[in-house]
């Protein structure tokens, strides 16, 4: 049972799957399943005496991940676990408090998920949010009831106990954001009302054991002082110190990578994307020449991409890089293929064959480094199924042969994307590299509609270069999730000078997104669109028309294939 004492556990039972992330190295994800390996964690958060964490028990709210991000932004390490996670899996993190998330269930449903007993028996502070508050109420002897009018949206919070440390620096009244069906009718014994809204007489409750419930969501931006409440909980109530900084993360990771790898050898598929670049830099800093990166130029990269990546990692950082120019080989394999799924499979399989061939030439290798991030880890541990229909084959494009039994080294598996970027910057990677927009593994092949040929790729590369150049000049690159050109398979009639032309149609795609699961087309200024269009038809041979894609995802996807 919970003692609050750190306990070491070597059992990392996460089964990691890939998300819609962007690294070529994720093609190799399947290796884990074949090898039956559990991933090797390169860091177990902050080490030794400094270690502290807040644990979020995830009841499946769409905001659970956001809670963890908010706590991390406060420089307190935070992990999300399911309500079935035993203490042994989290004790070593030295929890200082628990947050019970919201969720879609009702506590009176059969099999409604509840908090594990250690949450209450540990005597650590607890903050229940929405469904989490109802869980506390049910488990500690209060009463939850459905309300006739479900409450969504803004409400005004009035504190009735302004002395509570939870409310330090919180103005009263202050706006909060509600989203709930059930509400508390009777608080558990020992609790008192700390704040109320017009429709929720018990909007915040608490007892003298530092167990609190909030009927609203402090983690969303619509609760402007939500972060103040979370900060008060973490620092004033749980007593956290705030030692989760990327500087600490780096120094800890370096130590742990050294210990784990020992004298072994590590390979990494370098793609030039953010995650694989940061992984490579971090591991290289820890074990220098014991790391070999394999960089495959599949001929489907953007203009100057291969040179740029080689320059940074080989020339500037002095890494061991095996560079393979396989452009011809990929083009040959893609000849005559027009079906998008077949393209993806062919490219994925070819990549794996090549990687395997090159890795085989290196002699004995012990570890495969991967840029798995925390959202990938959580997806597979969440109590709520995230299963969805297959829209496109992303990474599950083949497998590594069973002889390739490598241990996985995943030093970023506890980080969110924004934290990875910070690590990259602290490791000295350039802004340009760290803020690079995602680029898909199959590259320009899935932006060349129909058969992929060298001629078409060259046209697309020229148009893509102009898009990037203009977007950067307009200082919009970072605001956009992605911005790129697509070479359609359509030709249309135009006129240039006194001559009729019959040329390709280029489509522009620029989207804003938070995680690529949904996306909105970017409202680019007309002037910017005009400049891009003008330059493309003037500077790129065989193109005489440019259109802008104004569909969001769903119903479209970001890439065209
Ligand atoms: P879609 O087109 O499905 O893309 O809306 C979502 C995000 O994923 C990227 N993407 C890929 N990344 N391998 C990758 O590494 C792939 O096969 C792949 N397909 C799409 C896409 O660029 C967008 O960011």
C-alpha cells in the first residue's frame, strides 16, 4: 500500500503504439511487437531526492492530457494513469498529490470507474475535477444526482471561503467553464462548500485532509484563472518544488542513457524531423560514437532537405551517419503505382528493407532509438478505447524481421511535443530545426497525385519551395501546422503571352491544428496567396494554374493521399 515512499520498479508495462507522428523512425515501431520487447525508458523523470510528481487518474475526459500539460507547464512532473494502475507502477515517482480527471461516465452507472483506494489511503492531497469530484463524493459517502438541465459553458464562480489556499490570488467573482450532467447533492461527511455558481451550489468543495472537488474545468483556457487554481494545488497544497525543467531532464537523461547503453551500440533512423533529431542529439551527447544514425534519402524529400540534414548532423555535430541515396531505388519501386495505399506500403516496405540491410552491415547493434512521445504512450494505456477506423496506413507499413532483436531506447517517451522542442533548443539545435513543420514519412509521393515520376517530383519540389519561402517571409510558418503544395493529376488550359498552354494544376494546402487529428484550413491573407500563385506560375515550368484547398479535417485529411 501507499506509503508515499519512492519505490523502484523496472517493469515498464506500457505497450507503445504510434500516433500520427511524423518521424520516419516510427516505421520501425513494429520491431517491438516482433521482438516482444518492453520499451526501455531512458529516464524515469527526475531522479533521487528531488523527484516529485502529481498523478492524474484518467477517467477518459477529452481534457485529461491537457491537465497533465498544465501541471508540467508549472514545472511539476505529471503522469496520466488509468484508474486500474497499481501503486507499484507510480510509487517510484514519489507522488505529491492526485488529480482525478473528468470523464464521460456517471458514477451511478454499473461498472463506473472509481479511484483506486491508495488515492485516499495515501493521505496525499486530491483534486477531483468534474467527474473526478463526483467520484470523490460517491466514494467518501456523499450523494450525486443527475440534473435536468445539463450545465455547459461559462459560469461565474463566487468563493465562500476565501481563506482556502486553493483560491490564493483568485479574484471572486471569476469566470469558469462548466461541462457536466451530474452534480453533487450532498457532500461527503467532513466536506464544506468553498465556492458556488448560480446553477451549482457546490461548485468547489473541500475537507481538512486536502481533498478538493471542482465542478468546473480549471485546465481549459475558458477558465482564465484555472492555472492559478492548479498552481495553488501543486505548490501550496501538495508542496511541490517545481523541479521539472528541461535542463534537469537533459542531465538526468544523459546519465540514464549512459547507464542503460553501457558499452552497447545504438542505431537511429534519422529523418530530419523534430523528434528524431532531438533523440539523435540527446543520445549523441550521452554516448557519442556508440550511436550510428541511418539517413535514407528516398528521393521524396523537399528541396535541399538531405543536404541540410547531413550538414547539421554530420558536419556540425560530428555524428556517425550512414547516408544512403536510394532515390533511384524508390522511384523504380513506385513506377506505375497510382493507388495511395499501395504507394504508402511500397515506400514503407522499401524503407524497412534498406534500413535492415544497412543495419546488418554495422555488425552487432544492441539498441534501436526511437522518438516515441508521451501522447503515444498514453494512447495505449488509456482506459478509454481510442480505436478508430483505418483512414490511411501511416506507420504500420511492414515489419522488421524476427532476427532483429533490438532493445528500444526511447528517451523522449515522457515528453510532450512542446517539451521536446525545448530540449532541442537547450541541446543547441536551431530554431529552424526545432520548429520544423511535420513532414510525412512517404514524403512528396503522397503529394504527387497519380504516378510518381522524377519530372513530377521536380515540379512539386519547385512549387513547394516557393510556398515555404513565401510563408516564412510572411512570418506565418510557426502559426501553421503545415503548409505545402500538391501536384494534382489535372492539366488545364491557360494562356501565357500570346500562346495557349496546357499545364499542371498545383493545389496549396495550409492548415492550423493542435494534434493533426482535426485541422482547419488557414485563412491566409489574399495578398500572400496571390504572391505564391504568381510566383509558381511564373517560376515553375509546366504549371499554369494554382488553387487553394479550403476544406477542414474532417471531412478531408491534411495530406491528399
Ligand atoms: P492526414 O493526412 O491523415 O495526416 O490528415 C495527419 C498528419 O500525419 C502526417 N502523415 C504522416 N506522417 N507517416 C508520417 O510520419 C505517414 O505515413 C503520414 N501520413 C500522414 C501528415 O503530414 C499530418 O501531419
